[in-house]
């Protein structure tokens, strides 16, 4: 009975990281917490081509079959699940299997990730980087575990996308002893990878900025997690952890730019920058960086000190996940993507204030043409919003349970009062939840988790809409 209790609610105890050979007579172990839809830590298992091997533990096999979700891999537009047939070895131990078949034995705590849409900064964070690091964080393999004691494996994924990866795709190299790619090559000649400790991520379930129950998801899974992940990444690059905003004199404004002449760009952006600087703001326009460690560190260092992040709707705004507490996030919203809540959802989980500047009245195929008077109006409104945020003027719901109004301020900045309205309400139950698309929130009449089919349809829809993105605009 004690063993069963450990299997069901056990804390990950682990083994000595210096163990170069498998423990003698080792058997498989599986740990479950109260949020089984997220991950399942395992010990003494082997992964092969569409197979996972367990050794002398019927309870672990039964729990794995009951709770596991397959990994989701991507080839072109099509997603596919990677089911693992469970092979239970009742007549041999883990260590004997490794030695008899000459399998590679991995001593480090290991994770497996699926590089989906990693040339798009939003999807790279939402679909790959943050969920993968979250699995590590919640299983004792975050910043408290030395880098040398953990390893990351990646599916081959969508080759065209992986080849054109965005700059911060390389973040895991700063946090793990090694990032090995592609995993499929390890299965050549009927070989398997055998792990001392392996964190089985629950496939596509944990995407933070898609639809989920409540403000922070089931079991409050994402509460505070973004701040922990942000600071872990900072320390990986040798940067100090983030500190709350305290700059009352000259707020640092970072503008995420797009290519001039792109339909999602602001014409004569330099005039708006001048208006903001006249208000005493320190403005930096962030453009395309090289894909290098030095460029990544430079960008992260700027974001760490940014008080106001602003830019046109697009993947570059995903850099909001690196903002400090107390900052402002401004989405400049044109016709493209106007009904999406993606960046509102990022502000929600980062627990920062969200504003929208509606530029639909100024839309053209070569960018948004905006008058000097409107630039002055926006600069004034943003300056007022900044000082209200610092002073904490007015009342707003602390739990984000109010509807952000998308209409009614054409050409203007949304209000301070709306800046903490993050959620939509289900008409049948009155429950609030985070949603991807405006007024298309999946609101079942009970509190059950959203269906996999709905999540996959959201993921697929974003792929198809983003296909026409120009590579140079996918990440600054």
C-alpha cells in the first residue's frame, strides 16, 4: 500500500546524479500529482520507435496507460500524435535490458519537446519553449537543478520551420547540458534510449496562451509560472532576475518594429517616437536581430528593463513574457488578427496591464498612415496611462474577471479601467475563462477541461493564418 501511495501522489525523489551505470535490479517507477493532464515523471524506462518500455511494475504500466497523452509532432501543416505502445518486461530488470541490448543509458533528468512553429515567435513560446520548460520547472528540474544534470531531446518536427528558427529557439541550450536533435535518429537499428529519470510531458495540453479554465487554468497551474520561467531564462544568460517597475521619471519604451511598407506597420514611425520622447520617455525601436547568443542576451537585457512594450499585432509581441511586473503591454491592432485574444492572454498570465491602440481606421496595404495630431493624442494617452498605473488610480477587478471591450475607441488607446480585463464569461455557468478568439470561447455547461479536438483546431487555425508571414518579420 505504501508503494501504491508513492506511485499516485509521490514526490519526485530521484537518484544520485553521478550514477553512470543503471542501478542493479532497477524497476520502473511512475509518479502522479494532482494535475495529471500536465506531465508524468518516470524512472527507469526506455523509449524506442513508437514504444515505451517498463520493467517489472504493473501499477506503473496501468497508470501510464490510464493517464498518458501522446506527444504531438508536426509535419508541414499536419499534426500527428506519436503514440507509444507500452511494452512491459516482467522477466527482466531495467539494468539487465540496457546491458543485454547495448542501449544508450542517459543519466541526466531528461525531457522531450516538439519543435512546432518555431520560426514564429508566438508559437515558439506558446507551443514549445514555455510548456517544455514548465514541465522541467514543476518537476524539480528548473533553476534549482544544475544545468549539467538535465538534457533535452527534440522531435524532428516541421523541418522548414525548424530550419528558419527564431532567435530565442536556442534558449534551452543555456539551461540544459545538451539539446539533442532529432530524437528519431536515436531509434535507428532498433535501438532505444533508456533513462534514469524522464519527464513525460502531456503532449499539446499545456499551451499557456490558448483557451483554458479560469484565469490560470486547472489547478491554477500557470499562476506565477511565467515569472519563474522568465527569471530562469534570464539567469541562463547571466542576467539578474527581474525586478518590479520603479521608474517614475523616464519610462523605457520598447517598440517592436516590422518591415517598413508591410501592411502591419506604422508609416513615419519616427514621428511617433519623437512625440513619445517629448513626453520624457526613453524609446528604443527593436528590429531584426542576428540569430546569435549575444543578440539574444542584448534583447533580453532590454526587455528586462522595459516599462512599456508596444508594437503591431504580430509574433514579435510574444516578447511580453520577459517584461517586469508593473509594466504596460500595448498591442497596436489593425484589421489582421483583431478578434484574437492571444496577446491579451499573455498579459493575463504575466499579470501586467494590457492596452490596445485601434488603428483600423488608418489601414492600407502599405502600412498605417496616421496624422501628427493622432500621434500626439496617442502619446498623451499613453503617458496618462503610465502615470495612472504608477499611482494605482481607479478600481479594477483583481481577478481579471471582466470583458475587455474591443469596440468603441477607433483610432484611440483603450482605457486604464479595461487594462486588467482578461477573461470571458460562460453564459450558462457564469464561469470565467481565458479564450483564444473573441466571443468564440468554448464554454461547456460543466467544469470539465476543454476537448483535445478544440485545442488542436485552435492550433491548426493559427498555423494556417500565419503561413503568409514573411520570415524577416517573425522575430525581432
